[in-house]
C-alpha cells in the first residue's frame, strides 16, 4: 500500500476513501422475507452512505463491470470486476472519477480493490475492503444498503485541522459541539521508515510517519476505538469523547522481537499535560 504521501487527511483523504469504500452492488428486491445470499449480490443496484461523509452513492453492477455514481457531485467511476468466490471479488479501475485528485486516481490505477461480504440482512450487508489481497489488513469496513434510504443522516465523524493549533476563530470552549483530538507518533531512530495506518472507529484517520502528529475535530460523542495496524500487528485504545474537551493519543512503534516481527505497535491515551509536551516535539503533517 502506498503510504508515502504527506497525509491522507483533508481533501485527498476524503475523496479517495469515499471512492474506495463504495465497492459492492446488489439487487434490491422489495419484500425480502429473508436475507439474500452472496450469489444474489453479483448483479443489480445498491445504495451507499459512506462513513465520515454526507455523500450519497448509487452503484450499478453486472457480471463484468460496476459503475458508481456520486449523486452529490455528479461524478462517476467505472470498474471491471472479477469474483474470486461467491462472497469476494476484486475490482480494477477503468475510467471516470474526473473530480478525484490525481493522487487518488494514481492509487486506483496501480492497485486492485478486494472486497469481502461479511454479513447479509434483508436491508443491507456489511463488508471489509482490502488493497490488492485479503491477506493484508482491511483498510475499511462499512455497510451497503439494498434499498434507498428515505432519511439520510450526516455521517461525518471527524474533520482534520490544517494547523497544529485550534484557530481562534473557532472559539473552542466547553460548550463547543465537537471534541479535539491531538494524535502523534514520537520520533524514534529504530523503525523510523515504517509508516503505519491509524483508524478511528474503522475509518482511516491518518498515516503515521516517524516524528509526526495531526489534529482533528471529533464530531461524535461517546466511546470510539482508535487503532493502528502494520502488517499483521495492531494496537488500540478506547477514548470516551465529550464535546468541548481535548484529548491526546500517542501512537508508537517499538523495536523488539515479537512473534516473527522486529516491532510492536503501541496505542495509548495520555493526560493532556504530558500529551501537549510530547505533541510540541513532533512535526505537524
């Protein structure tokens, strides 16, 4: 997976993830009395309302191709699809996506997206999305709907800041309708070239480079899981977000011999006093 971009946050991050998480289609038959099978989902139409977004997608699929239409932007993208088994298929970019950043199109052109259906109900199914092959860790998990929703909620979960401090114009206080997350990776000489992905509630939040940090508005209260993944190792911490509060999370990688690997990921929520001091030492990326 290509992790050498500056960050997957901001416009590039959102555009890319919104495209790569909408990768299934199914046939919406009214009056389902029971859940469909994977085989039933090989052709037809479905609807997607991706996490961390207010966008709406309509996906049309036949046995060989899949077309994804983003209703909010009037854009579309075409993929060639190949089923590996009844519940797993790969898709290869063919054309479209004119409103995507060039970096996003480059990734789609160089990698296959592999999707695995995990569970099916009469109204929707859940899936895991991988880059190139299932043996890699999933880059996303989400839900696809067999019928169009009558009421569509805004699914935005976080928004990246463009600066390392909260702008004064935001007037952040204990009455604000969002929390602030400072997340960082301390600088280390060992494993310094190994970048890894950090997720918030199974959404890609940040690609952690050595000696780097980022700041996010968190738009949902309650307990959320923050997880890092590299190869087949992962580490996580639960944070109970409250609006108007500031949180610091340290995401580290440490050298050592651990079950066939020479590293171990570590994720930890730290107190604001210590977290601010450590965050001030890293580069904002």
